[in-house]
């Protein structure tokens, strides 16, 4: 038992360093991804055909390609068009775009689950569209979306392990280093 404690204490600094990359990477990507998801969901629900088409295409492409491919395209592909990003911004961008596409469907479904009667009641009370969304629809939809968004958040922690392929020393890469040292 004492050997195990000694082993854990000897590698805690490396493990902590991995956590200090993984957790902020996850939090930032999820937060920005939610903003993107909300925008994409509203675009998909829009009556303006070009908005709807662009949002549908973005979601279709992002959900249809593996996250690892997206990470590689951003990190290795963007320099060919003159946009060079460091590994961590590349990781945040890839994870954010992926989260935005997946969560946009969750948010769209949550917004679509609110009965039409809620909109009609708000109109009868004299609320405009922005007030209706902000005060009535979004709070109700948030309750519907929270379980799925929670699953997405947990999945994002697992997805951060993929960014080790572009030299981001997150928690999984740190664990592999520890295994390589101690077998």
C-alpha cells in the first residue's frame, strides 16, 4: 500500500499537468460549442432558406466525419491555406466545431419540443419574439436539453484524448507517459 502511495505521489505532478490541459480544454470547447450550437439550431429552425441550408450542411459534414479527421484537417490542413494554429487552439477549434454540430441537434430538438400553445400564449400576452424566446421558451427547452447536453459534456472529456495526436499533452497522453516510464 505504501509503495502504491509513493508511486502515485511521484507521478502526481505529471498527472496534474495533464488535468490542467484536459479540463480547461473541455470547459472552453463546451462553452463556445454551446454558443455555436444555439446559433446553428436557430438557423436550422429559420424560415430563411439559405440559413437553413447552410446550417444543415455544416451539421451534416461535421457529424459525418470522424473527430480525428477534423483535428487533422484543422492542424495539418489549414497551414496549406496560410492559417497556422498552435496545437491547443487547433484542439479547441476542432472540439468546439464538433460540439457545436452535435449539440445543435439537441438544442433544436429541445426547442421543437415546446408546445405551440406556449408561443400563442406569449403572443396573447403581448410579448415579442425575443421576449418569448428569452423568458418562456429557452428556460423550458433548457430543462429538456440538460440530460443530453450532460452526456455530451462527459463524451467531450473522452474526446479530448484525441488531441494527443497533435502533441497536446492532455491526461491520456500523460498516463501513457507514466506507463512508459514504469511499465
